[in-house]
């Protein structure tokens, strides 16, 4: 189990240069926005606009803070996302436009390179045992408030990485805030 503290997350410009993203984790380590196999990040979004295009990438977006946004993804019906919404998956190579509902938001963005990895993002409301798929190659937990995982204290926006999920079957989450369980699957699974 590795703890990634929010203070250590890497800040960088968006691929389209119109904002800033906070990279929580990336594989391979040190990969750029063009060379990653999977990437987990969060970003403040202060205005309406187009999303960066990521050819060959599948994305899932969740709202961490703010009143949400409407996403219009080419080939899909428009969707309104809020803090309580189910995480929204879409192709990163599709033209995507966002319209904020009532001011700035912060989103959680999970991306995997199609054909190499896939992912599943689950929003959890309460603590308890952390359930995840037996065939996940990696599990990442991102907390939105104070939390404790297997007696390790976490602050808001900290993350936990389980490199060997099978060894973490008895992990227990204690929190009163929502969190996100991110499962990464290799190309041979899921």
C-alpha cells in the first residue's frame, strides 16, 4: 500500500493550455500527457469550453467540488454531472464540450490507453470494507474528506495505491465523506 499525499501531487498545464491539472498518479512513472498508459488527475474548471482531445484514450470523469457541468460528447446524448452523479465514461478522442452549471468545479479524471488498460471508477458514499474486482491489476482510492484506511490517516484529496490488490482484501475505509475507488485492469482482464 502506497500513500500519495495531496501536497505531493504534480501540477501541470492542460494539454490544450487553457487550465491546470493536478496529476495524482501516472503509469509509466514520469510519462507525459502523450505517452501514459493510465493517468489519474483532478482539475479545477473555471469556465465553459472544449476538453483536450486524447486519441486512443478512454476517460471517466467525476465531480469533486462545485455544482457540476453539462458534458456534450460527440456521438452521445448530453449529460449533466454533479457531485452525486455516477462517474461518466466517454472516449477521450471524441470532441467534448463542457458547460458549467453554476460556477467553478473540480473534477476527477481517470484515463487509460485503449487496448493496453481499462478502468472502472466507483463513487462510494460511506466507509466500510473496500470492495474491488479480483482481476484488477491495481486499485487506487481517492478520498474527498478526512478518512482512515487500515488505520492510516488520510487528508482530503490524498490517494492510496494498492499495487497488489489481492493482498488488500481486508482493507477497511473509515470516512463520512464520499470517495472514489479506481480499478485499473490490464489488457488481458476486464
